[in-house]
C-alpha cells in the first residue's frame, strides 16, 4: 500500500481518482495500442485509434474486454483523434 501512497492522482473517472501511471500503462487488448481518455457531459471512455475500439468505463473501472467494446466508424475515429491531438 505504501507504493500507492506515492502515486500522484491526476485524473478522476466517475468520481474515482485514477493514477496517471495507470492510464499510461493501459493498452488496447486487441492492438496493444495506446488509449485516449475521452470525457464528455454524457459519458467517459477509453478509445484506441489503432483498433478503433471504444471501451466504456463503469463506476470508474475501464471495461477492457474486446467483446464488450464498440468499434467506431472511420469518421468518428478521425473526429476523436483530431479533438485530442496535442496542439
């Protein structure tokens, strides 16, 4: 538990703090690509541009199951990537 005390909590998902190091190591189980955290007024999810999969977050826990993920169309993927591009 001491190691957890040293983590810097930088994000909140569904009111639950999520450590930035955890978000940095999570990968898409299909492509092993990096994930983008997306939060809007109505939902929050993790998105993988490589596989075009959207992983929902239930009660602060990312559901990282391929069978539970939603595959987005090309236009939706391009819009998500563009809105989260580093400027």
